């Protein structure tokens, strides 16, 4: 029995990177990968993202965030672009109780930047994001 690859393809990685760039530009959210001071829990990172955005400061995404999803990416930069967008989705879900859960919100956002051939990768991402939702238990934080 062969194992299915959990690698996200190049076209889909480009879609992830493009959607992160669009979010950054449209939301005036500046971010980089670096170790932030203090609490590194997902709820704390989501609050930090909101606070840094309000102050026009650079949000620091911890390097280990790229490993949250246990996926591999054909283009390495996509791992942190996905993590940044996931923190944003958690931030929105925490602020607006009527919003969908972070996984549904993020997948809705990503679909706009993904070519049709990414349907399988989007399913992989849904499974990985749902596992992160359960692991971090962001609900009600």
C-alpha cells in the first residue's frame, strides 16, 4: 500500500502565498517570521495580530508556526503564509462570534486565490487545519 503525499503542490503554494499577500495588503497587516516575546499560544498570537494591526506594527509569527499543519509544501514560504492566515482566521473568529470557525473562514479565503486543480490540496488543508483547530482548542479563548 502506498502512502499518499501530503505535499501541497506548487500552484497551490503560489495561491497560498498570493492570498497571504492580498490579506496583508488589504488588511494593512505587516508580518514576518521571528520569535515574538511572551506567550506563544494561538489565542495570544491572534490577540497580538489584532493589536499589531491597530498600531501599524509588524506582527511576529513564530518560526514553529510553519510546522503546525504537518504538511509539506512544494514552495517552502507557503508554510508560514498559511500559518499567518490561520492566525488571522482565529483572530476574526475570536472577535466576531457569528463568523465561521477558523478552518472554514480560511478555506473560503484561500479558494479565491487557488486554481481549480487545487481541490485535492484544499481537502488536505481542511483535514490539517481541522486537526490544528482541535489541537489548539481556540474556541472560547
